[in-house]
């Protein structure tokens, strides 16, 4: 089952005078993942390496060793995301070299641990799936429906006012049962 992050995560790890700063966050596309990496690079202009990996729901997965020996940084970062089955997530590890060589195995352990710590800071949750529902109701019911929907944290995507009121909402599966109970008072509900 795929997971996502509950919040952004950070970590700091020092190994043989090298400092590793880990960062992770949810993303929705290649461009948002790339933007996150670029922002981290801008914040750490003097870093020796800025290595990263991301996985998206559409199957795209990429990584970069950013000058570290091949397979010692980006691939282990992506490996942690895959092992934890994280989707729509980017992870970045910034390294400031401390003057002592870590070797290939040491680098793999350092990058893996940095990402794991950042993910631990963010915590993971089951990736929620969403379904759009169209609610058709009378004018005197629309405010009550909007109130209940807002109370459940469900976003309203479309509101149309014609002979009937139409409200389209995007409902997470985790609150679907509550949603159907709350708005089931003589209104027409259908999937979009």
C-alpha cells in the first residue's frame, strides 16, 4: 500500500566530520520535485553535494548522485523511498565534506540514514485516494451541506446555482463514510 508524508521532514547527521542534512516533502509532479531540489541547492550554495531522489504516483522515479561515486547517494535515497513505499515524495540530502573519506559503503549508509531520519521526522501515513461527488440540492439545503463538508475538511471544487444547486466535492476515502452519512438527507449524490 502506498504512503505519503504527514509533514515536511528534516534531519542532521555528522559522520567523520562530514555533515549530512536531510530534507523531504510531498510533491505532485516532476516540476514541484525539481523546484524543491533547486530551493535546497540555493539554501546550501557551499555544500559539497546535493543528492536527491523522488517517486511519483504516475510511476516516474529519478535520482542524482551529484558528484558522489555512482550509486552511493541518489540510488540509496530512492531506495529508502521505495522500501517505505512512499509515493509523491522527494528527498534531498546535502553533504558538507569533512575531509575524511567514508568509502562507498560509508556513503551509502550515511545517505540512507539521513533520508530515513528525515522521513521519521515527517512521519508517514497511508496515501488517501479521492473521488469527486456531485451533490444536487435545493437552495435552502446548500448552506447546510457546505457547512458539513467544510467541517469534514472536504474541498469544494465547483459550485453552480441554476434551478438546483450543484456542489462538486473531492472526498478522501478516509472520510467517505462520514461524508455519505452527513449529507444523506434527501439530496442527490453521484460520482463525477
